C-alpha cells in the first residue's frame, strides 16, 4: 500500500473505483470495530450533526464533530464510538490505485479535517453520490466517480488555498497567499504582496514561513515547478519553452533548481515523455 501525503500531493494520476455509500443516524454509545481485520476500503466520513471518537492503537483519541470530514485509510485498524443520539453521517467507501495498479491511500492514519467548505455544498455532493446508486447503468457509474473526484478535489483545494483557516494568527496573510497562488508566474515583489495584506514585509515573511515551512519565494518557485512538471510530461515543449512558460527567465537556473527539487533533470524527464509517445 503506497501512502500519498494528502497535504502535498505530487502524482500524475490516481484511479478511483468500487465505490459504495452509506448514510444514516447513529445512536450515542454505538461502536464499530475495525481493529481485528482493518477497514477494507478507503473512506470519507462526513458528520452532518453529532460527534464521534476514533481510537487507533498507540495513538491519541481523535474526535470528529459537526461539519468535520474524516479521511480513513484502507487497512486502518480502529474503533469508532458515536457520542450523541441521532449523529448523522455520510460515508463514501472507495478503492484507489496508481497507474501501475499499486493500491494507494492518502495517509497511514485517520485524519480529521475541519473544513471551510460550505456545509451545503458538501451535502449536495454527497446526496448526488447517494442518488447515483438508484441506477446501475454506465452513466450512473461514471457520474458517481465524477462526484467522488469532485469531493476529493474540493477537500484538497480547500486545504491548499485556505491553510490553517481556524488559526487567527495567519488570517493577516490570507490575501497574500491567494495573490501568490494566482500570480505565481509573475515576479511580483514580496513587499507588494505584504503591502496588500497591510503588514510589513518582514512580518509577512515570518508568518508565511511559519505557516508553510518555506519562504514566500520558495513557495512560488514550488508552484512553478509543478507547472513545469506538467509541461515536461506533455513532451511537446523544449526545455527553454518550459522554463519560460513556468516563470523562469534563466534556463540554466531553471534546470539546476528543477533537479534540486525533483531529483532528476528536466532533460531526463523530457526524454522519458518523448520515449513514451514514440
């Protein structure tokens, strides 16, 4: 089982299949035990109302409450205990593999995400997934896959674009984070981005580095490298074109930085892409 860091996904593709769905109410004190055999599939649990405790051996108890999304990896051994009467849940089960058929999950333990996504939007997607099971034709199968991908996309997009939304400490730089994400191909001075947040540049850099673990400039370069990876894998661009299209004005610097970040040179990636297409 391969583990993908759901906070920093760096893969070309995953395939989701064998989807199932459960919804309903759970009474206070009801437990479900996966300790003996482990969960048979990956799961996304949404708690519309109520709360639940998750017990994994050797780990602290995790509590999910109203509005939380819970990512549960395939094979995880745990016990879940519902804490309140009429706890309303929606549960999506699914298998997931990489292009080489390697089974994969997003974590090696249960992750609870306190989301800023509108609850009504989450509920809408989940209700549509549930409705798709009223039919079993090809259209319904593709429709539920589309909806699960959409749910995951919004989970990751929300986490990526609104990092640590519940920590007021970082609220001052939220606008700057969005600016970096929207203008990463431009060389806007960090001082201008800090000014848009109405804070000093040194304070912006300090808060940003504390929030992301890297400086604003390195973060912008990481976004550029992600774009460069896509262009190189396409195989239809020269290295100079990829550098330019990814916001790097110096090709030599781009090649050095790409190899440092990715572990192989742009030329090697491009050669592999062209070899596959021949």
